[in-house]
């Protein structure tokens, strides 16, 4: 295993490692204005939501590694204490990338990238009309993490108005993730399209899973079942009863008999279909 002391490598190399392994990251498409009212638009992938009450978003316009200069977005946020964070989906990802070009101060990235400036209701910076979701924010605090190139600046924002294009809502008024089609940032020039990679894991918030440690060692030490498989098996509240297992065995015993390799392989096939209870029944057959 490659072990690295961050202080032993150039910041640019460390930057590459961090952005490649902490990924994918959501994108804050930040719209600001300077003290003279000139608009600015730039994307940042050091970004996430950190609170719902109050509604807090944090993004970080880091100091440039090369030249140790600050971004216009940071300067504007300090000057006006306002920002609009626009959400990036696949439909606007190429234009968003174009807007990240290091244009000189005063150049309007809305125009350069072909976006429409939409007036906000609570803050002065414009919204990106083409963005499916726009969050008007007041800047509560800016925390500078350092003075050297690569140092982050945490812009802590409180959402004061939220705009969601209704075309991206389902019948119940909830956000439809498939329709939203978000994109996220990885290392180098790579992005990921969430729509093509969604999968579901039930949240263990209302149930109390038995835990991997409660799984019989013969199953836990399987050469067929992976850690993910064991995690699924350990996320059930109770294992099937002997009655249910025996009933299941009458229908499926001929497939596997008492061969543990066949049983584990057969159980894995059920796990791949998210049928955890059937997988347990296979594993418990005698």
C-alpha cells in the first residue's frame, strides 16, 4: 500500500490524490456579483449541504495552487455576503464546464457560457435560468483555512429561497432523481452522471439489524460471499424461521443439496436481486 505524508509531496500532487479519491462530489454552480454589480458565475466541487434547520450549504473556493491567488467568487462573497448556488444536471454540464474558464475580472460568464440571467427574489446575484434548482443564499461566515496555494475558504451559506423546476418533481411533489439527472465531479477531467449509477440500499434507521457478527461463522467466512453480501445479510431484524426454511428447502433443495459452495453461490444470486430473505433461507437449509 502506498502511504503518503501530505507534507512530503507537492500540493498539486496531493490535490490530485484527494480529488480522485474523495469522489464523486456534487457541484455548486455559484453566481455572485461584485461591489459594482458585475455578475460572475463559476463551479466548485468542494460543496455539500450541512444542515436543514437552518438550511446551510457550504462550498469552498480554494486558493489557486498555481500562483496562490483567490477566485472572483470568493472576493464577491466577501464584498456582498450573497450567492446563488445553482444545481448542475446533465443538460447543462458542458456549458458549466465552459464557465469555469479563467476569464478576466469583469467578464460575464453567463454570456460566455450561453446561460440566461434570471433575477433572484431575496438576493442580488442572478440565478441560472437553465438550472433545474436554484438556491438563493445569504453568506453567514467565511472561514479561511490557510494562506498558501490550495487552501480552502469555507463559504457558509443559509438558503433564504429555493426554486425547483416543477418538471423535475414527481406526482407527490418530491424531487424525481431520475428526471433531475445530476452530474458530479471526480478527479482530473472526469465527471459522473448519477442517473446512470443509482442503486438503493435500505436505510437502517427504523430497523435493528442483527449485525454481521451474528451471522454463523460458516457463512461469515465464505469464499463466495463478499463484505457487501454479509452487510445485506446482517441488515435483517430476524432470520427466517425453521418452518419457512423447510418450506423453501422443499422447492429448492435439489439445486444445491448440502454443498456449501453451491448454497453460497445460489444465495448470492438472490442477494444480487435484493432478495435477502430468500438468500437467508438458502444458507440455512440443511
